[in-house]
C-alpha cells in the first residue's frame, strides 16, 4: 500500500479509483457501510479495518518480504518471502512465488507449492542445512521443492507429476532428508544438486526414510554428468537406512552407456582379432 505522502497531488477521484482496484485484487467484498466510508477516507485507512472485521482470504502483495506467521485462513503468495523464525501454518497457503525457509515451518494446514495449472514459478526453498519443515498437515508439490535440510512427515507429502524434488548434496553425510511415519507419495522428477561437492562412484545417499512402505516412484531422474549416473532404489531396508524404515536410496554408479560402450568395444576388438587370425590361417594354407 503506497503511503499517504506518495499519494499527494492526485485527484480525489483518482485516489478512490485506485483504492477500489486494490480492494478488488485482495478479493474482499466490503459491506455497503464500509464501502461508503471507503469513498470518504480511502482504502489506506479502511483495508486494515475490513480485515479485522472477518475477511478470511488474503492475497499478499509481491513486495512482502517476510512469510506471514502465524498463517490462518487462506493465503496466496505471489512474490518472494523468507522465514527466519518458527512459523506456524494452520490454514491453506498457495505459493506461486518463492518461499525461502532457513529456520522452521510447522505445517498443520495445507501448503500448495503451485497447482496443476500454475506451477512454473512456484519454489519452496528448504535448501539450507538448518531448514526444517514439520508436516503434520498436507504438503503438495507441483513446482520445485529444494531440500538440503530436514522434512519430517506425520501428515501427507505428495510430489505431483509436474513437480521436481531438488536434493541438495553438501557431502556424503550432509544432504537433505525426508523422514516420517506417514504417507509420502512420489512422482515427477528427482534432481541431485551437489553444492561445493563432486560425486564419486560408489557413494550412497538415503534421501527418504519412512516407516510406511512406498507405493510410488519418481518418473524421471535427472542426469548428474561426469560419466556418472544416479541409480535409485525404493523401499530399501538396511543398517544404513535404519531399523524398521524403508528408504529411497540413491547409488552413484557409472552411466549405463559407459559399460555398454566398453562391452561393445571389447566385442569389436575380439571380432577383429578373430578375423585377423582366420585370414592368417587361410594365407598359410593357400
């Protein structure tokens, strides 16, 4: 909302027109009495009052910098927001922008990181090692979910078909982990993102640990390059994973094309050697 000083010099009619447009963008339907007051004093004074009188849906402006906490009702995010404290989300939150979490989000409501029809700009950034999301509600990822911290699921976590899970890898024992005792549904794309780190053949990363057996998989695994490949195993039970847990385990192996080319090369060398010997034998008996 622009300040009163910034609005000086505008005509009264222009001011009221802009204020009515702002009210329309927030999705608020004001009672006739409030509309009459709005025409006299302007939206800058009346909008906080209208929110206090029971507006349940709020669309936050793109320039807001801090994630609204505690969040109740329905909130729509369209800009870039940061969270550096413990934030409780108990209502329904739609993110069409970027949410950067470096502390703790306690989710007991529903968080939609994009929707099936609008997800290209939706980013939930939980990439910091200090970042934590405690999900006892419902988290749906249609966009990009960056995880280098901790996600604990006692509600539901769903990776939709258009979504991408970017797993930030800081080292062999420092990477994003999703764990829980509840439903995790996989889908979309898995992308391993090394941060000041280089993959080496033979390394293993248990990125998801749950006490419930998974019934879904990622549709696509992005290549990691360097002649290496991320091979993903589901519902792995091992001492590394943890007692009573089912893991999504990522092993770093040579690219499938590398062994295939090696075998094909050895086969060609063998065939060439055999043909050479056969030609020499024929020449001796000519």
